[in-house]
């Protein structure tokens, strides 16, 4: 079974090790896999472009203008990499909220993290898309290793299992893109994952929009930060597979109210409940005693 530590100890580049084993398991030709990954990168690129150029509201009206708003605004912090990574991530997730075509990576709710981090870093440094294929293959390998221990969904283990997984995948991909070793890549994944442990899944109204769109922006930057640390040879004190085991254990302990049911967290705030009432067409107060809130 592929584990994070097996990936960490693989010969460089780790993506080649992942590709070889995937071909053994599926019987597919390596070039076919590489071609498919290149196609997915193009789909990610397309969803970013659409998202950055649209202010159309999502089907609920809660999001839709965030990515374009950030992209068109002055860079107040003079931090172009952070701004790019955040805007790319939100662009993808807002396209998802508008029912546009995206690449689930590994889920629709966490679809912006990998393109935000990997394509954001590549564009910041002027790295062409053909060099993103191998890092994407490694990201897939990390996701597969995680999925062997824990379902990659907010419903199974909270947002730690969903966006935590995508951040780990993205962190490893960025490290490989920048020439890091397999050990550094998996250490980056481990640090990204361990710093999401306990994160709940609490979508307002049950829709993958709030806090999901901004959460992808934050955790795309989180992935880049993990990659930065690992490339400087910093490592997780807890071994990667133990970090993964801890995340899985916390996910099993998490109450159902905090696992994508909209019965806890932000979804149960007064505003969250008012949104739910509006979505369900329960009138002005929806039986909750709260007034329906207008959407921007």
C-alpha cells in the first residue's frame, strides 16, 4: 500500500515512482496518464480564467465576485504571489458555485487549493504548464495515500479531511515543481496536513460556498507556506503517516454536526440560519425569529 512515508523514501523524482505504480495497478500507458494530467491542468487554467473575469453571483447569491474583486484591486500588501494564489483559488471555487466546469482536486469543495498554489507559484515564477504535469502526478499520489487512511470528504471527517488533503497535495506538488526532494515534498504535505487537524466542515445553508470559497484561498497560501518551510529543510516533528493517522482519528471523533451537515459552526450562526431559511423559502423569519438578510 502506498503511504506518505513510502513516497517520502522513493527515489527522486517522487512523481516518477507514483506514475510507475499507477501504471502497474491500472495497466495504463504512462503517456496516457501524463496526457490526461495535462488536460486537467488546462481545465484548471480555464476555470481560473473564467473565475477571474466574472462577477456573476452563484446560484445562492452568497459568492461570485470575490476572485475578480481581489484580482482587480490594488495589491495593498505588495505581495503579488499571495494575491495571485488567493485569487486563483477563489476563481476556481466560485466557478464551482456558479455550476461551471472545474477539476475536483480532490473534491469540488477543495478544488481551488491545488490550482491556486501550483499554478499560482508557476505563473509567479514564469514556469510553463508542461512542467506542472509531474508535480500534479505527485499530488495525485499524495491524495491516494491519504485516501487509504481517511475518506477525503467533509462529510467523513470534517474540512480537515477535504481541504487539509488538498493543501497537503498542493504543498507536495509545489516542492517538486521547485526541485525539492521526495523527502521535502512529503514533509511539506505533512506540515500542511497537521496544521489543518480539527478543522470543521460547516457550509452555510449546506452549499459549498461560505466559508468554502475563502477557505480555499487561505489554504492555498497555507500549502505554499508549507512548501517554503520544507524547501528550507524544516520538517514535521511527527512522522507523516502518524500525522495522517491523527487526522483520521480526529475525523472519527468529530460529531456529525461538524461534518458537512450545516448543523454546527458558521451554518448555525444567526446569519447562517437566516440564509438557510431563505434558501428553503420559509418566508421572512422562517420560524427562527430572524429576518431574512439581503445578499450582496
